[in-house]
């Protein structure tokens, strides 16, 4: 009985977390026991590749800042 109540509680929390993340343009990726893996994606247009070192970095753009802000607000809520 306790195990069933725990699963109901975890599912309620997952529903809350997933709806907040969806609202702020993120995507729930995986539930890992007591943790959630949540992602916010950026487009390939926001990347730049150093031709000498082959290192990929992100262009500083308002879009990237907005994605980071949305992830932060989701965490706070």
C-alpha cells in the first residue's frame, strides 16, 4: 500500500514538473528515480565552429540568454 502511495505522489510531482517545463519551452527528457532530466534546446544557427580547433561554441545571442532564463524560472517555480 505504501509503495502505491509513493508512486502516486511521484506521478503528481512529475505532472507538475513536466507542465512547468513545457510552459517555459523545455522538454522533460527522463525521470531517473528521484530526479528529472530536463532540457532546453537551441538551434544549430546559434553555434559557431572554430575551424582550427574544431571546437563548437555558442554565439552570444538574446535567444540563448532567453533559453537560460526560461530554464532558471522553471527551476524556481
